[in-house]
C-alpha cells in the first residue's frame, strides 16, 4: 500500500508543519494573533467565531448559589453538555488532563469554515482541537489556550439507495449507504438510517457520541460481533488536512489516507467533514424474558444465552438479545435445557415510533 500521503497528514499530530516548532503559541506568548487577525478569521467564517465560557465557572465562584445548582442539574443531561462548546462529556482524567475551554471557537457549518480554521492555526502556530460529541476520554477534543473547531452544527445525514465511492465505479458495485456530516451524533444517524429508511448502520450504543470520533477510533458497537467495527463500514470520506487541502479518501482515491482514518484516532490526520458508511439490512430483534431466576444473567440459562448469542442482560430477571432469522428455536432450546420459562417476542415487526 502506498502511504505517501500519511507523513504530510501526520504533521497535524506531530506539531511541525513546514519547519515550525512543535511548541504552540499561547495567549501570553509573543506571536499570539492580534485582535485584528482574530477579526479577520471571524469574517472568513461568517461571524461564527466565539469566546467560550465554561458553565462550571458559576460552581467555582459561588458553589452554593442557585445558579450553581442549576448548572449541576443540567450536567445530568448529556445532550445539554453536548450543546456547550466549553464543555466535554467528562471532566478529565486524573493526572493526565482537565477539561478547559479553548481561547476561541469556530462554530463550523461548512467545509470552508474548517479550511479557514486550519489555515489560521497553521499560519499562527496555534493549538488546534476538533470537537463533535466531546466524548474523547483521552482529551483529544479539548485543550486550553487553543482554537477549537466545533463541528456540532454540521449534522446532516443523507441516505443513498445505491452509491459508488468516487473513482471506484470500475471496482465496486453500487450499495446502500449513508453520508453523515462531521458533527452528527449517533442519535441522528439512527433516526435517518434506521427509523426513516429501515436500514442498519453499524455504530455505538450511546446516542450522544459523535459519529466521527467513533469511526476514527475503530468503533466497537452493539452488532460488532456480527458486522465488525464501525470503521469497517467506511466507504468514503472528505477530509481537510493540515495544509488546508480538501481531499476525498476511499479505497480508490488517496487510499493511504483512507487506511489511516479507519482507526487512526480522532483528528490525528485531519478533520473529516463527512463520511459515507455502508448500511445493512436490519437484523431481527427479539427479547426473552422470564420471572424465573434461572433466566437471570447470573443463572445458567442467562449465562448460556449470553455465551451463545452475545446477549445483553437488562435487569435481574430478563435477557435481551439480538438474533438473526431462525435463531429463535435455538434460544428456546437453551431455555428448556436450563429450566427457564421464556416468552419470545419478535420486535422486528413492531411499528416504529416516529
């Protein structure tokens, strides 16, 4: 495989582009952009350059105040956290990093916004971070004194009945797929692909996680034992690299970069503006439930079901499973062997609630 594009893209992570030093400029350093320069960037991104504030400042300033109590209450809602550019879904990692707001935030809506932010950060030697869902427990979507590219408003999802990646018509047959923008969360992806289009897209179990971060990190999800990692479903991506170039990456075009973004880590080789994922037929959903302790997760029936069918235990006396057609009899046979009384319900024929 020719990976000639990777060294250039890897400069993003290495902190050295065109001979610039690895140490990034911070607000107290010489060389920090002037207000005039920040105003220029603001114009380039349509006025969507903001100075973020952490809602947690109210808790530090007056921890017993009504405002502080209201902030802590809102923090119980992961969707509320996701709508705050100055917050991440975790407060940090002891001894490693602490969540802090960036110095400035570009509220990106277009690929051109991303290019402008990348170019500005490169020209001024700034720390640059990218945040979609904010679920990075390694802190890769957060850095103090940085320029943050916030992709949350880039959340479009388009479903394709038959798609061929650019330049791959001579190699691949058309197949069902979904194109998901940079800041979309899995909730939006599932609503568009599954609820509305009746297809399955391989993703995670947490609805507030960003599609981008999961794909870029490999992506183990609910159906991975059958369908593989989420990254394996990637057909194509548009990516802004550290030099400000906008590239298409797939198996036929920039294949080296395509290889790298399928598990190379969020933001490590550039900012993916959109990615196209293969979709599949929906699997058969079923549930086996019982008031018999033999069917609990700790009982022999529950253990057998989990071992043979990759079950998820949902409560002390219930087992929920995802199966393929024809496997129901096997479930009931396992239940009979272990003395459990189970009722099988086929949820794949339950009307969707929209």
